[in-house]
């Protein structure tokens, strides 16, 4: 299996585990069909200001991370920001601090990029995810809409200052 297909399969699988049970089935399927297509992920990989990383535990793929280095967040009053667009840990590896390790890696990448802030959005329907980011030092600074197909879902925006 090539790297693109590994990413596509793992990204869709972890997204489904995290959110499928919380959404209307037809709308969720429509979103997955579009967002996890080979063409969509190829275009994301080829975007010069985005980067993907895998987290492995031995031979097993345990997590993946996507960072965007060009997404200005006006509420942070800085152009030096890095967005964690995706951070997913395979369910069997949750609770083993892999998410924290991936987030620490993301913060290190933000330092290398000389960012002032690292930020992300967290669906308000997933309070455990918000608690995870708050334990890691992130604080709420706003809200935004995430579109799952034609449904508006409200997300928290959370940020953390990147220490130099």
C-alpha cells in the first residue's frame, strides 16, 4: 500500500471511529466520500504549506497529524500561526499518550516555523477532546463553523502560545 492510500485509509477510518456515531448517516457518508477521496488527499499533500506526519508504535500505524503553515487566524492578531488541522489516534492506541506526543511534535514544528501561536478547532459535541487540548495548555479563544456536508456544526477555537 502506498503512502497516499495509507493516509486515505487511516484518515477515513479514524474519522469514522471518532464521529460517525454522532452524525446523520447520509450526510456523514457524503462528507467522507468527498473529504477522503484519493484526489482530495493528493491535493492536500501537494499543497506547499501543509504537511502530514504518521506516528508509529513499532510496525503499527498509531496516529497521524496534518499541519497548515499558511492559515492566518485573524482573532490571534498574528500572521505567524500554525494550524493543527487534523490529529487522530487509532482507537486501540488511545490512552497511551500518543496524542500528546504528536501534539508536542506539532508544537516543535511551529517553533521551527517561528510561529507565535499554534491553534486548532474542536467540535463542541466532543467535550473529551476539548479537555485533552486544555490539559495540553490550549485555551478557548473563539468559535467557528465546520460544515459536515450541508450541516453547520459549531467548533471551539483553541490556541497555545509557542514558546521560543
